[in-house]
């Protein structure tokens, strides 16, 4: 497994593979890897060609007062996990490589980046599109893999790929959960044992939304209200948002359709957690 820290080296590595007619799948991450990331690498490995994982804690997607400084990092552990998987290369640039002192260019977003996480974290998606556009240019992948857990990020990045005509297939891997239903996230490390139990309220609320839909409820407002009351009954949680949206536009659904998504974000202890659930499992192809 090649470990590459410089942009020019990574670009040379990619040029050589493409010149040999080999394809590349990229798995962008911020490190502190868990089974969710590894499952994306396995999807890429199964698709053939080379798999390149990127590890970069991207400062431009963290707002003031967010967890950039304490975001968990463990380079050695990440590299061991990736080596065991058998991927071809890891790109882990320094912040100076990505954002030199005179850096001024950003990929602006609208549409699906508005509302929800975009309301709570106003500069977040602009940072995500900016780094992912850079990573796409540097790694020139045929395919890029992202997790459904960050559903709004997926909608924003698919929009960017369409709008900016990146010749890249975006492949979305299903959310990987702990046995008790908590969606895997690098940030789960912030949770105490008690927080960890309390955090399950978010998947319970989303599951209730799905059960009510299955029983015939189609009103976005009533489903949202029912999910909100599950969160409200848990005293140690602060609600950021909960709702049901069109998975492509991220507009709230008035009349809920099978391909829509239940989405939520909560604060537990000093941690903000997001999660989502398909209104109807398996009706919408994750690959498009
Ligand atoms: O999902 C993430 O880990 C990050 O937002 C990403 C896509 C790697 C960009 O920094």
C-alpha cells in the first residue's frame, strides 16, 4: 500500500495508473476509521481497479466553535486497517498542501445544502464540496464512494458532480450500525457510556416514522411531529432537527413518498449526532 502525502506525487501515481488503462475508486474520509469506512473500501475493492482512500481532517468544513481541534485522529491505526483490506494507496496530505496560505477558491453550494445540517452548520457544505472537488481533481477517480449516513452530504455531492460535470460515478454505501442500532460515526468516541444509551433515541424516532408510514400515515407534518415527540421525551437530548425529505432536493416532504428519507440530528452530551432512514427500505437504488 502506497502512502502518499504530497499532491504532485498523488497526481503522478494516478497518471501512471490511468496510462496503464487501470481504473481508480476513491474513498474520501477524515480518518479515525470504522466499519462504515471499511465497508466503502470493500465496495470499491469489489468493483475492481485500484482503491485509494484519502484521510484529511478538512478544516474548511468545520465552523467556529466546532470540533476541528479535538476531532479524533489515529494515523497508525487507520493505516493498519487499510493495509489489512488490501487497498492500493492512501492519500493523506498536510493542510498546507491542500490550502496553501494564498488559497481563496471555494465551491459554493445551494439547493440540497440548504436547511437541516446546512442551517446548523452554515459553512459546512461549502467546505465539503471544496475539499471533495480538490480530491476528485487530484485522484481522478472513475468511482467515488460515500456513506448514506451523511445523506445530505451525498445529495450535495451528487448535485456538484452533475453541475460541474465530473466524469465520476458516485456510489453510496449503506449506513453501518452498531448492534443496538446506533449509526457508526468517528464522533461516537465523544459519547460517555450513558450518552451512548441516550443517543439511541434518534434511531428510535426514525424507526417510529417508518412504522407510522407503514401503517398508512403520509403527512410529513404528522410524521415529523410524532418523531419529534420521541426526542422530546428524552430529557438528556437536545433536538437540532427532525423531518422527512426528498432525498435528492432535501426539501421537506408534505406528502411522503416511498423514496423519501427520515432525517434527524441531536445533541447528546458534547456530541452532535446525525442519522437517517429510508421511508421504505430498498425501493431506491443506492447506485445511480
Ligand atoms: O464524510 C466525510 O468524512 C467528509 O465530509 C469528507 C467527504 C471526507 C470530506 O471531508
